[in-house]
């Protein structure tokens, strides 16, 4: 790992990565945060960091960690790019905003930032390239996503463990599953997140903050194997996907 400072770049097309990793993953039902659970011989977050850092367009990374993170110091991975640490917040939006402030010391406001979930270790390098190529000339930015395939129901409750009944069936033809990375200009995203928090809107992804600021992010279709590890069974599926990617 490198924590040395780098010279501020002159190009307006630099790409950086932010990995919010301050969550505890309660739905995994384990004492170890899900980003540190073992997957194919190394912690989940190590796969994620190495996958992003290996992309030739990514110049450096910021990872947002909880102040009391007891696992990070023992983490081993191999990258040859700068990696900085930011203080994680109560919610994802706080962590990303803190990471953007750290990155602002090394990057320009017009640089691109790819925000990616720590618990998405299976993102394909080709999908990262697809996102960058599709959005590099765009004024706003966008995100990887996949069209909804299943029938979608709106429920009476807000939680899965509540007693729910169906309110209605949604038209899935215009619905997409939001994935990561989500790619936006550093300055625009920083301002959008700050504005959302001022309004006490705890947005759950970067696109939501940009939408709240009246931007219209682009949807770039990725692959369905870019799963987010949320439940215990997801680890088995992620292991399968990683093994399949290695042999394909």
C-alpha cells in the first residue's frame, strides 16, 4: 500500500476510485464486517481494491473506513497505485463525501471519480472500461446498471421482515437495478452530496444525489455477475463468479 502524496494532475480526464467500506453488514449475521469475510483465499475488499487498481485508467484510490476498523491494518493486497484512507461516516453518503474531500487534495474538480461498493468484488474490468468509454465525453456522468427482469411488486411495508401485502405491480420495462461503479465529476458529486445532506436526504447512492441536484445520469448496461455481497449465500455465488471469470 502507498500513502505518499502525488503531484496534482494536469489532465481533465484523470480517473480515480472511491470505495466506501465503513459498513458492518448486519444482514450477513457475522461479527466480521462483510468486506473482510474470506473469499477465494483473501478478504472481499482485497479483491475489490485489486480489481479497481488493476484498471489502467484508475490513477489512485481512496477507501473510507470506520474509525474503529480493527481489520484494515492486517489486510494484505498488491497494488502499484496511490491509496489513501478517509474516515467513514454514519451512512454511505457521509463516507463518500469524506473520501471526496481527501481526494480533492490530489485531483481536480473536473476529474472523474468512480465510486464502487467494497462488497462488489466481481465487477468486470471490461465493464469498468465500458463505463469510462461511454461517459468520458458526457457532461454529467452515469452508472453501471442492469434492466429489471423479474416482476416487481410494491408492498405495504418498508422492511422485508414486516407483514407485507401487495399494493400494486410496477411496470418493469423502465426499471433498472443500480450497480457500481458510479462515475461523476469530483466537484459536481461533492457539491451534490453536500447539498443532499444539507436537505437531510440520506441518499443511498451517488446517482441519487446527482438526481436530487437536477442532473440526469446515464445508465450503462453491465453484467449481472457484478453482485453485492449482502447475505451469507452471496459469498458462495461470488466465489462461483470469480472462478468463472478466471476461466473465461
